C-alpha cells in the first residue's frame, strides 16, 4: 500500500512541471492553480479497496467491453498516449478472446429426412346461398335415410331378372364394330378423317332426291318400257367402258326426270341418251361426244334433239346432279362386309351384279339407295353362304337390320333366278363372262324367297 501511495505522489510531482511547461511565458491564473490543487488532493486521497476476488461480471463473461472508469487526473500527452495504448490493448485482448472462444451453437439433432410430400391441392371455398345450403342438407339427410333403409327386391324386379336370364339378355355379347378404314389411313384420297361425316350427309340427302312412283302419272310409258331402256343403257355403258358412277347417275337422272315431266313413248330413248350425256360430262374425264350417241342410237335422233333434251332435263332438275346414288353406298358397304382385309373379287362382282339387276326393277325405284345397296350386299352374302350373314359392323355402317332388308333382297334374288330365261339378259351375260368371274352362274339363294 505504501508503495502505491509513493508512486502516485511521484506521478503527481512529475506532472506539475509539465503543466507549467504549457503556460510557459506567462503567470498561471489563480483559478487554474486552485483547480490543479484540487485535482492533486483528489489523487492523493486513498480510494477504498474494492473486491479483488475472482468474480467476473456477466458482461465480462459475455466478452463485451466494460464501461471505462472516470479519470480524475489531468490528461497530458504522455498520459493520453498511455490511455490510448491501454484501450487498444484491451480491445485487442477482447477480440482475441472472442476469436479463441467462439460461442457454441446449440447442438442439432440429426433427423431423418422425411419423404417429400406432394403439394396439397388448393381448396376452393364456394360460397353458396342459404337456399342451396338448405337443399344440400335436405339431400344429405335424404341419402342417409335411404342408406339406412334395407334393400328389398320386389316381385317385379325378381321376375324381370329371371326373364332376362331366361332370354339370354344378360349373356348377350357386346357389339363388335371393326375399323373398316384402317387400311386407308395413309391414303389421302380416302379422306378417313371425315368419311363418316360424308356418309351421314348422304343418308340425309337421299331422302330429298328420291324419285316418286311416276308410272301411274305417265300416259304412254309403263314399267316394261323402262326396263327395256335400262337394259339398253347398261349395254351402251359397257361398250363405252365408262365409269360405274356414270351408269347409276344416268338411271337416277332418268327416274327423276320422269317423275317430274310426262314423256311420250317415242322420246323415252331420247331421254335416256341425253341423261347419259349429262352423266358422262359430270363423271368422266373423257366424255363421249354427241356424235357417238347418235351412232349408238342408230341415228334415231339428231344432234339438235339431243342437245335440246339435255337442256330441258337440266332445267327441270334445276341442275342438281350432286346426289347420293346406289354406287356411293355400295363402295362403303363392301368395305364393311370385309373389314381389315382386301375385298374378295368374287364378293365385289356379285354385289355389283345384284346392284345392276336392281336398276331394271321398277319396284325398287322408290326405295332408298342405301337400302338397295345394303340389300345387294346381303343377297351376295346369302349366295356365297358367308358366315355370319350380317355382322355388327355391317349393321352399324348400313344402318339396317336383316329384317329391314328382307323385302328388297327377295326382289333381287328373284331377278337373279329369272335372269337366264329373261329376254333382257344384258346384265346376266355381262356377269357370266370370265371378266367378272362368272358370278351370275352361281345358284341363286332361293331359301330367302320361301
């Protein structure tokens, strides 16, 4: 303790001359001398000895700097430098301690990574009116009441189930409808994308363009004369080697015109010649000329008569030649008869044989072209004894059941049966040749006529 007091006194003595050094050249003021004497007395007073134990305050433990004690002695250059040096040393020591002893973070427990959960769907909250809520509550209460009720089979339901089982309705297989256009997917001319829409339109348009029963309205023409004209038209068509579409359009033009306009007997063949001329111009790439028809008719009509009748027919039909004919449906129904495979030539020839026989039958004029085409396919399958005779695919694409085709099919089979003995044998001779496989020589399917 004595040593400390001695050192303090020495420091005060050393500071006195330096203070006079600052006021060199003048007498110090009285106030300043009194202030210096007061500071010297304060430094000489002994401060009570604080606790010198090992206790460290909470702030020091945390490594934070403590507030500096108030300095009561005068600050000289050397003493100020000493204070700055001490402060820098303390700051460096605190920084070093903070670097050496970093704050330990709380240990983290390793957890297994939970599998990623899919994001929860957003729930849309619908605000309903009071009436909707009451309706929902009533429906839920009604459903709960129904669920609590015991299901009781009534006598009617039991009898209906037994009847269905007895009739085999429950065991009936589903209809198998095959894709008939799968072989033509890469054929752009087959227009597979909208072929169904085209034939849906044809089925609608055929009702509008169907001829009526006109024989009773014609004074000089009967059904036999019409059959003779049809037989001659088929022969001319075959000699000119025209397209099949031309033949069916020619007969449609003739029937449509006769149903609208009375014709005398001597002009009936002229109507046929002019109708074929119109059909050739509409369907053929290289149509026969008027002189060709004059020669083929043995100069029965002049050029002016043919052209005049052509103009009269077009005006009477209002130039409406885009109509669905039997041929248009034949092409589609033949594909449905042999789906997924190439159409057999024998089946194709036999179908066209029945179709051309239908052109000579006046009784089929009022039938829809789609029904005549479907009946030709059915008659051909009957003749060839195909199994099954009618498929779900044919039913789907033709739109007819077998029961709807029986009447028309009977007329075609009867025409086949009487063809060898008939005077009008052009169709029979044509399809008896090797060019068409001799399909007309096959035995007729007379079982359907019984």
